[in-house]
């Protein structure tokens, strides 16, 4: 009997924390938004943050798992980026619908989660397009992240027939890390462009 009580208390605590995490996720994304405003920063990550806040508001009955919330809001420097990354690589597994939500409400919540996962590829491609548009050279992303070309090709051509999670699940985490730190990629591309410019401007040796 004592063990049963412990199990019930543990499960109750788990779902209570999960419910809290759904509300806390919006606070978490809101805190990141505030940082952008204080630093007067705009750009791809700011737009991503705005898009994800809008999407999460529309899924009131869906909650993040305790593990996903901890990963996104407590361990990541960019909650918006980590939320997108986990949604792409783990899909619906990062969400939970409380047991007390049943019937039509449960179906609606699960449907909204599914809809969000389906559009994560579009959100990701929009993010990539923005990052590339701001890059100092046309081939900057491909030079810094060679794997990005095959990834984008797979997203565009396979997503209609394949679960988006399966496209991302086997990808190297370095792709996401490098994209997240796109400002560093820009610096590297600028350095290469300057070196090419300097080498191209050197006078040729005169023939005797």
C-alpha cells in the first residue's frame, strides 16, 4: 500500500510539473524575447522566437515533457533554437497531453501537436533562408556547413513522403550548432573573402 501511495504521488507530481512546464515554456520564450529587446537585436533568431511564441500559444492543452522543458529552458542558451531542434529531431515525443484531458479535447490537442511538428520543416527552411540572406557571401553556409546542401535537398524532396523527424534524426548535431552560431560563420566567410580579395589584387610578376 505504501508503495502504491508513493507511485501515485510521483505520478501526480510529474503531471503537475508538466502542466506547469507548458506555462513556463511561454515565460521562457518570453524571457528570451526580452533579451532581444534589451539588446535591440533583430534577425533570424528573433524572428524564430516570435514565430514559436505564436505557435505555442495556439496549443494550450499540449505540454512539454519534463525532460524536454529542462533541456530547452534550463540547459540551452537559446530556448527558441533548442525547441525547434528537438521538435525536428524528436517530433511529437517532446510533448505530453495530460491524462485528465480525454475525448474530443485530447484529439484536438494531439492534432495541434501534429500540425506544429509538420510545419517545423517550413520554420526551419525560413530560418535558413534568413541566415543565408544576411551572409556576407553567397556560398557562405555551404562553405561553413558542407552537409547543409544535402539536408535542404532532403527536406524539399522527401518531406512529402517521409516523416520529417526521420530526415533530421540521423543528422550531425554540429549542423544545428553551427547554424545557431551563424554570426561566427559570417566572420569566417568574411575572412575568406578578404584573403581572396588580397590574393587577387597582388600584382603579377613581370616577365623579363
